[in-house]
C-alpha cells in the first residue's frame, strides 16, 4: 500500500510524508526510480560530475562547486545527508533551495510518481527533485554526490560526463559487501565508457582495476596520472594538462585536503574543453570552498572541532588531524553514533586521541544507545587511570558540560555522526543568535 497523497506548502509536512512513502529507508535497485525518471522525462541538458567513494566526497564536491562558481558557471550541487535542514542538499550557486521551490518540485515529482503507481525511498525522491530543480534553474553544470555505493544508487540513473571515486573503505557493508573488492566493485560502477574517471584511491584492488578496464573509462589515478607537491606555504599540482604552480592551501582543513584538491583539479583538467577554468579561478575557488562538519574549527580557546567522521576511514583522518593540532591540555570528545556503523572500528582508531569521552545518543531510529557505546569504549581498552567516561541524555548537554570543564588549553571534538554534529552546530547558532 503506497502512502496517500499530500497537499501542503509546508516543507516539514512534505519531509514527513517522504519518510513514510516507502516501507524501507534504503532499498537498493534502480528499477523504480528509473520508471519515475522516464515519466518525468528528465534528460539533463548540462554536464554532470558524479562524486562517489567512502570518505572525502563532501570536500571534493565543495571544492568543485567553489572553483566552477568562481569560473562564472551556474552550478547545481546535490549532496547528502544534511546537518541542519534538508535545503542544504540542493544548492544553486552555493545558495540552498528555498522552501517554496522545494515544495513545488516535490509536488511535481509526486504527481508523476503516483501516475506510475510507484513508491520511492526518501533519497530516490530527493534525487529526482534535485535534477528537476537544476533543469528548471537552467544551470551550466551539476555536481552529484553518490548517496550509498554507486551501482544501485539513485544518482547513477544519470550518465556522468566525469566520474570521481575518492576512496574505497569499509562502510554500509550490509549493502555493499564485506571486502574492499566487493565495495570497490559497487563504487566504480559510476564510471562510464570513454568518459573521464578520476580515482584518488591509491590501493585499487586487482578485481576493481580489471573492472575499470572492462568499463573502458578514460581513467586517471592519484600518484600515477596526477598528484601534488607540498611546499611550506603553497603547493604545486601536476596532472593531465601539466603543472599548476604556487597554489594556495584549500580553506578546508585537514591532512587529506590536498589530495582532495588534486582530485578536483584532475577532473577539471579532463573536462577543460567542456568547462574551461583559469588558474586564477582555481586559486580563488580553493580559498572560498567551505563545508560544515569536516574538521570545522569554530573556536580556538578552547579549540572546538566539529567532524562528521562515522567510519574507520574518516576516523583515521580525524586522528591525523587531531595529532597535528594537539593542545597542551586535554581532549574532550562528544561522541554519538548510529547502530549500523562500525562503532568498534571508530573507537579503536581514536582511543589514544581522547582523554574524556562524553557519550550520548542521537534522535534517530538507527541510533546506538549511550549505554551500548560506553560498553564498546570500555571493551576497547580506551578507558584507563588517565581517561574518564561520562554519559549524557543528548549531545548538546554533553557539549555544554565540556565547555564548562575545558580550559583555553583544552579542546572539544564533536564526532561520530551527522546527527551529533548537527545538534551541536544548531545549538551554537542559536546561542549566537543566528
């Protein structure tokens, strides 16, 4: 039984409706969404850059979006999930779609969906709505972030003019498989024959490398066809079109951002005939790229860091960044995760970086309980005579406690899920009157 129809101009009503529309939150497969796409007659007239991978997708999308906007293009960007509000997922020239337009496009997609007698998941519906919005806005280029995997992700119903694979690591193993070969096989399926395919994964499994060859994509891999040379205050990029010298460090913080930036520039090199970009525009775009929740430092005394790291790969990057910014004082961690993530893997990676664990749950049906997280932390051996663990009802309460305890030489890191970071970021904006 499909959900009943809706007549509302309220975005909250629409989002509640979409959450109940399909019996499963995630259902792999493209048949249903393709059926509605065909009925909508969605044929994007603009080039598409598709970004997949386990970690780093958001940063790559943000840098591409910024550089292309600086180059004068009208840029549509579709990402997920969001931190504060759904509108963040659909942006045009870095501006979030407003509620009125979003409700209008939701209504259009839903009308056609009902004609097809087809239910869609929350993400599938949003993907179609994003492309409808971009077509209506007459954008010049779209950047589409893959939601989960690649082969059976709703974004993959569209043909990319350039595909990017950031890395292959463990996440969503119940859907993608429990080996890097299986996961990689799902992710490289966003590549297209004779189209640019940029890969920043250095350790490409043999079976995946063979699959890339069979697809016949125009393949470029980090350290082989492109890379970078880091200097004291600047960096140089080398790639398909030669060298780019004396580039500014990206505004995005973190140890992996030069690799992410190189991946973006390699993609732009490969698309230079379709989307020419000058070196001046590249420099400006790197400086102006922003993305909340990726080693986002919102205070310095004490240092307050927001990071959506939620799997072992992203936790490793967070650990590197924490080591590079180690304070003279203590590190307080506001920590919450979803139950279906590799909780033990994340804790193991960060166990030596944290002095005080402030553990909570988040408002999600998939949330791990604070008690379960505390049990996993204790089992990992992360708690000893020097470390302490606390339990809180929610992340904001944990964060407020940390702020009261921390001195100017300490730091507070909020991590583990988009929900945790979103809750604290929302609290910070409210306390600042934003």
